[in-house]
C-alpha cells in the first residue's frame, strides 16, 4: 500500500507574499496620489475665467462675467467683493456710486456720461441691468479702480491687475511647458516659445518649490509653473506702491474756537508748546443751505494759517453743523448731489487756503442718519486722498442718547477716516439730572476700551480729546439750579481758598463741595493732575494722540505738561 506524506506550509514564505502584495498596493496608491495631485483637471471651461492679481477667482464669483463687444462687465455684488465693499445703488438718482482709494464715481444706469471726482467723463458702455442684477463695465473703469483689465478671447479669460502692485516679467529662455504643479511630472497647462513673455505670478499664499517660479502666460492668461533656470532675467516693470502716511508721529491737536461768526485771532509772535495741529473754526453749514458752507477765513484766517505753518503746525480746520442744524444736516446727508456739492467745497477750500486737512464736527444728528453720515465720509475720503489731505472726524462716547451717541457708526468711521477723535466729555453735561464730573478718568478709560473693543476702532486712528473746562454745579432743595461752565484757567478764581479739595482715586481728580447762602456748590476740578491721568491713557493704550477743547481755556502751565507727556 502506497504511503502519502502531507506537505508542510512555510509560514515565512506566506508572510513574504503578503508583504510583497502590500508594497505593490502602496506603490499603486502612491502613483494614484501623485497622479491625482499633478494631473487632476480642475479647469473651468464652460464660462469666462477671471484672474485677479494672479489668482483665479472664477469659482468665487456671485454671477458669471458678461462680455459684450469686448467690454467686460462685473456684477455689482462681485465689485463689492473684490474692489469696493461700499458700492451703492442710489435710488433717487438711479445711479451706481462706487469708489476706490482716490476716486469716487457716479454712473447713471444706462448712460455713458459719468462723473469721476465730480468731473464729467464718457465711457464706451454704461451700467446695464439683467434681471435684478446690475453689471458695471469694469473694463471702462480702469482709472476709477486703478487697475489694468485685459480680455483674452482665445482662452476666454479676463485678467485684472492692480496698478498698485509689483509687476515683473521674464522671457522664456527656450520652448517651455507650463506645469499645473511645480513638478516635472505634473500635467502641462500651456506651451510657450523661446522669447515669449512670462508674467511673474508668485503669491505668498501659493509658495513655489525651490527651482520653480509661478507664472502667467501673457498671450493666454494661463497660470502655472516653470523651471526658474529656464527663464531669462526677471525685470520689474512696476514697483509696489506703498500708501504714504499723511501724518507722522503722535497727534497733539488743539481746537482754536473763536465762533464761526467771527474772525480768526491774531496769534503772530506766539507759540503753543506741545502742539503740532491746530483746528480753527473756519467753516459751518448754512442753515437750510442744501450743502452750502459758510466760511469766515478772510484775511485774518489767511494770516492765521501762515502763522501756524511758520510754527510747523498742520491746520485741520473744523467744519461744524453747530450741533443745532440736525434738519439741515439730514437733508444734506440723504441726497447725493448735496453731499457732492459739500465735498467739492471742502476740496476747494483745502486747495485755496493750502490746508493740511479737515475735521468734520457734525453733532446732534438724527440716529436714522447714521448710515448716511458714513456714506458722506466714504465719498469724501477718496477726494481728500487724491490731494493728500487728512480726514479727521469728531465723535462722542458710545452707548449714549440716540441723537448724541447712537448717530455714529464708529467702526465705519474708523475705517474710512485717517483719525477718529473721541470727545471725552461731557460725562455729566448741561442736560444731566444730577451733578457730576466733566470727564472722570475711569469713565474715559472705559470708553477708550469700548472704542478699541466693541466699536472695532484701530488704536492707531483713535485720538483722545480732553476738556480744558469743568462745570460749577449749584443745588438747592435737592434740585440742580445751575450748571455753569468754568474754564480751567479760572477755577482758582471760583473756588474759595478756604475750601478743601478732596482727591477721588477713580476719577483721578480733585472734588470740592461747600455751602454758600443756602446753596450747595460742587465742582470736579480739571487741572494738571487730572489731565496727566488722562494723557497716561494715550501711552497705555498706544493711541494716535490727544486733542484739547479749547485754546485760551487752559492754565498757563498745561502746555509744558503736554509737551513732556507726548514728547512733542
């Protein structure tokens, strides 16, 4: 009988086979991964592509590009996303209002005559409306947005380059393949011939591997990568433009208020220690004037401006609505043509009198006009940027009365203006039902924190304005009978020498209370000590500077203090 022997399986050979299979699978997966990253096709071929500053933003568009007779149209919503977040349709005049850093344009719907910085100009194609969407002829608005627009029909691509950015080119040293990824095994997205121009398209958010350069083909607008050593020398055609700061250093501004109805004072032969900006009360709105401005510059004002410039001070005169003309202010803010007229006068005044800026002091506005006030500043900003003039805006503390506090969008003002001036007074004013300090340090600091926190104002733009006055309160039978304003320089003449001054640590100021002829007298004193405490907040919070209301109310020693604290 034949005997059969069972063959034994070698476990090591079995494990080796499994390992080989695993390695092969890993290699296959790696190849698929490399292929996926280097050869996957994500081209957008069913619509026009939009390349903005060497980034393909086609998938981010709200609405597809419209191209008619070579004119490139971009929807109002996409303009807002990429170029002008404040673009607006003006229903009253049936027009689009759009701006950039130095231009403001109004484009009537369907018309080719438009206004750019209040100058008439003609474009080849108007704003059009398709269904419920407005489309702007962006290829006709290159000057407005300071861009270069190019439609490449062959590849159905639109390239838009900001003229503020660096623009560099190189030539292909030989026939080249432009790669999808910075890898020799990546798929080819374009072919270029020796001598063809390549636009350098490096971006910080898309870093290139060593030895590779991201480029855009000039004739097709195709983005990709080429070997750096296959290109010629890179030539920078246009350097990046850095926005110059209009004012260097800490601001120390004093209001020089002499009533808009009177002439500027004669300050020849005098200096103001610790100050580098003066704000005379030159301009005010005309009541029911539909944007007209009344000026009291005159010969005295010209002499004042010359004096200030000789002292090295900048002049940012105040344009006021006198805190009373809320109906006049409202009428202007709600009408584009009135706003434009007002802005044109501001620009003309700055040019005529060689001013360095303007300070907008609109107070006691209707809360309902908050956004219209912001709109006015949005339209004023590019006109002032064009001539290099400073825009500063006075605002009150947040979280107060509707027409006194809630009428300001401090976040937008802080973004638009060069400086936003927090008038840190009156904590207790003429309408207060109880006596109190004009500007307690704790209250001032709390509101500075609100500006920087809940209001979103940048510290580099926030100027803290301090009072050179206080109030003398009189109470009888528990009721306030008087709230007289007392200038800082006159305080010692008002308080009897025998009255004790008590220190309040939270307010960081002295307080007095005494009886006189059956009347309770109270005063919270503004002096060197209280001003010092508030000036310390500027350094603590790294603010833009300080302002003071107002000249000739101060004590004589205050300017040396300010000079020492601010280093001016």
